[in-house]
C-alpha cells in the first residue's frame, strides 16, 4: 500500500464532490474542475512533485486523446475535464494507469447495468450497427437520446474508483 499524501487526499475530495454532482445532475460543475486544477497547480509548485513541463505535455496529450472520446459521445465533457484534474495530481505513468483502469471499470459497470436493465441485446445490436457504419465510412456520433439516461453510467465513478485502486495498491 502506497503512502497517501495531502495531495492524494485533496484529489479524493475533489473526485467525491464531482461524483456527487454527476449523480445528482449528470454534470460536473466547472467550479469543481477549476478548483481541482488550481489546487493541483498550487501543490505542484510547492511540492515540485511532478515537473510542470512534463506534466503539461501529458495533459495536452490526454486532452487531445480524450477529446476524441468526447466527440463520439463515449464520455462527457465533464469526464474529460475530470481526467485533466487528475493529471495535475499524479505522475504520468500512474495517470495512464488511471485512464486504462477507469475505462475497464466503466465497461464492466456498463455491461452489468445493461444486463440488469435488460437492455443488453438492444444496445449490442445498436453497437454493431454503429461499427458497421464506421467500417463503411458513414462515421457519425454515437447518439444517446435524452430519455435513455437509464442506459448511461456516471463515468466519474470509474474515474474515482481507478484513482482509489492506483493509490491503495
């Protein structure tokens, strides 16, 4: 088990606030994101834990890659911003693990939710149609109707769980 620092504790608090906001409103407030980024920058400056130059490159790469996921509606804008907050609190190797683990956890949670909600066959059918359209060059956004909120997961939860897993192992 790793030694948890004050910066880890602050990241946990920011993530907990974001999870509650996401569950309540399906949105993460920009105030929460800005507070997280500000605290991350301040901690980096005072602790010099993760060099800002290296960190800045990682943050830019992450935003560009995750923006693609946002554009196809795989994750929300708040989730991309939440990853950005995490990037200010952890070194880049741990950050990539957090991204990977959160996507695995998100997939597991999604499959369980689809099975429980008895939507699995329908969503799987829509997924294969989407893949077919991608293959034939009819690329389009993956649309989620507003009344389909029950099939959407709060991705802040897998992000939070991935951070906990990485800090506590």
